[in-house]
C-alpha cells in the first residue's frame, strides 16, 4: 500500500522526482545535477527510478521523502530517504546501474 504512494509521486514524472534535493550526504559523494541525469537514463547508464522501486518494493516500506543520485566510490548510487509509519527516516543505497542493494546508510 505504501509503495503505491511512491508510485503516485512518480506520476508527476521521474524527472521531477529525481531532481528534487540534490544534496551531498558524504564527503566522498559527488551529486549530479538534473542536466546530467536525464541523458544518463536515456543512454542506459543508470536505471530508471521506477525499475529500482519495483525491484526493492519489499524493502522500501514507507513514503519516499528525498532522492539523490551521486557518484560514490566509483559507482553511481541512488540514495532514497523513506519515512515509515512511526516517523523513522531511513536512507537506503542502491547501485543505479546494476540495481544492486547496497544497504542502509547510518
């Protein structure tokens, strides 16, 4: 049910969702701006957000509140902030090219 709300947000368009709040959360991270991301998706350099969310639906319980795409340690990483029913915010890391689950950032 909560994943459905994420997909409703995506209805506004992957572009607007991907590009809100490009902030760097670690010293080793290099955030990308919106002019870089759309061509990367179109060229297959990164997977569309919808595919990432579908694959990891069971782990991403809650409402998506922030999203970043960054260069981290030589790879492109989606960082998704999700807030659960109890108000706990968690940040998950997923490889943007391979869709590999990288874990949770603490």
